[in-house]
């Protein structure tokens, strides 16, 4: 029986994507070769890469001022690539918003290349909210934020207006809700949270912001090199790119971001309503900053833990344990998770 997969990542994907991917592993496009063994420079895979780039720009409603890259290394490599490509070599400064573990990781890497101005942080409150009242000075080459924080279950529902470049790590909520993507100069996201399997990161960058730092950038860390090579500076993660394309095609075919946002809101509302209604449960994040993607919560009565754990496991629920640094429980409501799965979880919560 299929599990109700609430895992924070790698994420649940549409069944249709699994079926198409499994067929491609055996025989890709009827060519008698597996997607795992074809040349990344073959016309069949070049077409995959071109279509994947095009569909991302369509879903984001972006023009040709932007380039889409598919890179290895996950979002963690982007923690270093962003400052290498955007922070000036001489007296470089950048502004960062500290909202969680992954934002802190990005700050750590940027400090190796220049001055980092942490404009606001919710660390002292265990990252339970998104800071609001801060300013970003013009001395900063860019402002970096993380749109959704998987561990703590917080999400940026509004973005500030800044007089510098806007960079956003959207790893765990990309394409989950409608946004004006043109307000950002660079977006990056590991695919495995909401967009595809592990092994590839997507970077969407405005081309005219590059090549201005004065740095001698290592070739693999240089966005310009990857743009010139059309994401094939080295052998790309072929299967991950293909499965990501299938996931994005499924999203577009089923109404796009607007349709999935409606579903995601319904899922989140159903679960948060139960958390707020049921005295046995308590949410972690402050209400105004609650994430639609990751719901972190606790039992208020530890004597019920064994009964609750047994109940959700018996209901074929998987991936509900909270992150090791926070404890409790975490339900990830990514795009492919059906409303039915949330209904099953809520029924379990009501039965305890």
C-alpha cells in the first residue's frame, strides 16, 4: 500500500513522474537506451535540457534577460557560488537575513569572501518567526534571503523592497505559490524539496548582473561558464534533470502554480486548524509566518506519544518525525502530496 509521505526531502513526487521515469530507465524515448546511459550531448537529452529551461521560465513568467542553469552540488554549493559571482573582490559587502539553519549556512560561506551584514535574525527565538523590521543599505552588493525554512516551519509571505540585487534560496517552496519572480535577480533551489529528485539544483539568474566582481572565479563556480556551456560545463545529473522536467510538465499540465497554490493552502489550513483546535497539539512557528510547506508541531502531553506514534504509523503515514535539532513532529506538504493524506493525518490526531 502506498504510504502517505510527509518527508521533508527528498520529497514526494507525482505517481505519473515515477511511471515515466521508470520507463525511461528501461528505454528512453524508444531509442533502445536507458536515460541512465545516453550521452548528455545527444539530441534526445539536449532537448530535455532545453525544454526544462523553457518551462521554468514560463512558470516564472520571466523573459530572456534570465538564464536557467541545472547544476550539481545542491543548494549548498550555491552558498559559495552566489558570493563568488556577486560580491566585489575589493571591499565587498552583502546583506543576509538569518532565518534558519540553511540561511546560517549561506552566511558562513559568504563570510569567506567578504563582509556579511546580517540585517536581522530570529536565532534567539529559535527561528520561530521571520524578522520584518530591517533595512538593507546600498553598500551591499546584494541581499540574500531564504523563502522557506524546512526545519522550523516558517515562510516569507512578503519580500522587502531593496536598493540592491535580490537573491533568494527557494529550495523548499519553489513553485508552491504564486510570486513575482521578476523582483529577484538570482533564485536558486535544490530540486529535491518540491521539484524533483535529489542530485540537481536550479539557478535562475539575470544575465547582466554577472562578471562584475573583479574576481578570478574558479571555472566550475562561475555562472558565466555554465551559461556559455548551456549547463553542460561538465556532465550534468542527467536523470535528475529529466525527472525534474517531468515534474514541471505535470505541474503545468494540471493548472500551473495558481492551481497548486490553491491545493497547498487547503492542505495547510486543514492541518493548522487541527493543531490550533486540538489541545494535544501545539505549533512551533508564530502564526503570521507559518509555512505552507513544512508544519512543525509538538504533542502537549508526552504520555500520548506512544499512542500517537503507533497510530500514524498504522495509518501508513511516513516521514512525520521532526528534525533532530527541533524534535516533535514535522509534516511536509509539498506539491505532490494529496489532500487525502492530510485528511488521514488529521483523523489520526483527532483519534488520540
